[in-house]
DNA sequence: ACTCTTTTGACATGGTCATGACAATCGCGG
DNA sequence: CCGCGATTGTCATGACCATGTCAAAAGAGT
């Protein structure tokens, strides 16, 4: 079981991240301030630490530096609100392994976590190619064909598609999609999701009005079937 | 699969190098101090070792000398912060195969790694000549022609082109280009990339406003197609 | 100092996405 | 089996954001 320490003072974000990680079967520990985080990290060995920069008590910067100073080399993924913040920190040779600027979708967060963990050891590689029915998708090349015919997806459509594929056979709610693909701090209406479904169906389904792959789970969400 | 051992105590640099190498499909092992590095090198046979001179525990100099002393002839590429440092070391007949002074771009690092490996025998030769559509490029001679007509690319344009060619068919993000071609310690705005795309298109595309080879992947990056 | 290259900034343009209206469909209870 | 409310399908619209493009500033090399 992979253990993750999430350090984040914004409860909403903390909860969101935790839920997403638990959904992916990570074991999650939480800290809401720098001092607690340090204590926890020194006591327990986590596989990775997700660390917000802006924290009460001690900043994430402090936490990071003190951990490294005490010889702790747990991989750290920094969350910051602005690009510039991290640039500054990077200049200070903080010793973090990666960083993300808010807002971010959970998909990206998970991808980065997996990338970091993969560096340290063994973990499954990223999804590059996938096919179902008459459709072929190559995420690396951002190319899609249906029955051999190339078709165009937008960046976000690729992301939604990827999410569906990674959760093949599961019912995913609109909220889940919004959180995971769009990110916590953006609040489009659920109508937006429907529209992406619509446009995806038009593109990948043979008969868009009788979808076979992206099916509706009424009053719950959608389900992708290979 | 080519294996590389990177020995570097600055995490940011270590991470940068690791990512670049992994992006180029090398298998990367990491060490952050001289002692660990020695152990790893004696236990496993790597195709090449990237070795920072300034290390905690044992200096890169020590590591290099001890390896050679014990009969290990794995190619070594030295990284040093200053020209003088290496000059000193070179006088000591250290037995390294090449060296670079920081800061350096990833392109240069990769070029040197490939050069060293090629000497040893195993690795595809460098990209010397390449053609697509009406365009011929000779990287060694730094010459380009389109429909037989010679045209001039700047040094950086050559590098961007080379990166595109080496990643033909893949979508590459602006960030990726900045990291890989410009090097991880420079932070030009992303506008810079666009302008290089613009100027490359003007030069190599028959109809620059309808690019066939350097295509746009909206909100993601660009893609080179042969 | 001059020239060529690279970077930056400004503006125009086009694509993408979010929203709301309305129609169609579903599920549930009668 | 029918009807009603709730949910989803569908489309048109406008705002916004990413990119195309150019010009000028900054930097590098000679």
C-alpha cells in the first residue's frame, strides 16, 4: 500500500485530494499545518508528501528544507498558487521533486505522483495507447481514429476520455469528473460535462444517439464501456 | 535499454537530468552522495555515469579514482561548477571520459552522453541527416534546403528542429521544449517558443500559414509530422 | 559599434469552453 | 399503463483563452 502525506490548510482542497487519492487506493494521512506535518514526517515514513507552500505555522518551504536538512529524502510534491512562488523556491534549492500550480485536476496530480514514485522504483507506466470498438487513441501523439478515419479531439476531451478509460466499467459522477479533470478551484456547471459527453459521443460513437461506449447512468453519471 | 547512473547532490539538478534522460528513454539510477554512488557502480554495471564533482561524503574526484583503481572502466561524464575545478582534476589524470561545466542545456548533455556511448560502440549514431517533404537537413554541416534552395537556420532553430525530429509524431509541450532545448535553468516566456515555431514555419513550410509539418496541438503544444 | 540572434510585449484572430434555453427521455408513483 | 417531475440530450451563443503575428528591445558575437 502506498502511503501519502497531504499537507494543506484549505480544508476543501485537503478533502478533495484525500478523496481522490483514496479512490485510487492510496493510504492518505493529513496535516493542516507545517509543524504537524514535520512531526508526522519525522515519525512515519511516507512514500510521498504532497506539500502546500502556503501554510500556517511553518511554510511549506520551511518544512521542505528542514526535512531535507535532517536527512529525510521522502519525495516531495509542492503545491503552489503561482508559478512565481515556486520559481523563487526553486532558486533556494529547496529539494522538492516536483511541483504543481493551482488550480489542477486530480488527473494531473495523480500523474505526477505516479511519475515521482516510478522514478524511485517500480510502478506501472502511463497510458499511451488504447483501443475500444472501432476507436484507437494514442495519448502521446494525441491522435484518434474511428474505423481508420482520423478525428480531432480537443485537449480537454482527451483528458475526459483518459479519465473514462482509466475507470472503465465504473460509473463516474459529474462531480467526480469536474473534480478530477477540471480541478477543485474551478466550478463549471454540470451542464458542461454533459456537453463534453455529447461531443465525445458524436466523435467516437458509431451511432451517437445510441451510445455503446459512453453510457448514461441515469441520475448518477456516466459509464465508459470498452 | 541504456542505463545511466546520475550522481548529483542538488536535487533540482538531479531531477532535471533524470527527467530529460527518461524522456529520451534511458533507464536512470540516482545517487546523491559519493559513497552510495561507489556502491551502486560496483554492484551494477551502468552504461555511463554522470558524476558531479562536488558531493557530500566522497567527492566526484574520489569516486572516479576509486572506480578506475578497482578496474571499473564504465564511461564517466564529469559535471563541475567551474572550469577551474575540472582543470585541476584533469591534471590528476582522473580517467573521466568527458566533462561539462554548469550550467548546461539538456541538449548538450544528451549530445555528450551519446558521443561517449558511441565511442564505446553501442548506440545509434547521432542524427546527421534528415529529410521530410521538400526539406533536407544536415545537422553536421548545419545546412538546410527546401526544394533544392538553400536556407538559413539559426543555431537554436536547428536545435528545436532536431528535438522535433527526434520526437516525430509526438505532441510536445512548450514546457517540454523549454526544458529540453533551452535547458532547465533558463525560463524564457512561452511566447519565445511560439516565435521559433513561427520562424521555422516560415522557413520550412511551403505555406507557412497552413503548416503541414509543424502542427499546433491547441492548449497542449506542437507536433512535428514528417 | 555593427549585425545577427533571441526574447519580450502588444495586438489580432480563431478555437475552445461555459452557459442557458428548450426538447427529449427516464423513472417513479398513481 | 399513464402522467408528471426530474434528469439528460442537444444546440446556439458569447466570453475567454491560446495562438499567430509583427515589431521593437535586449543580448551575443564579431
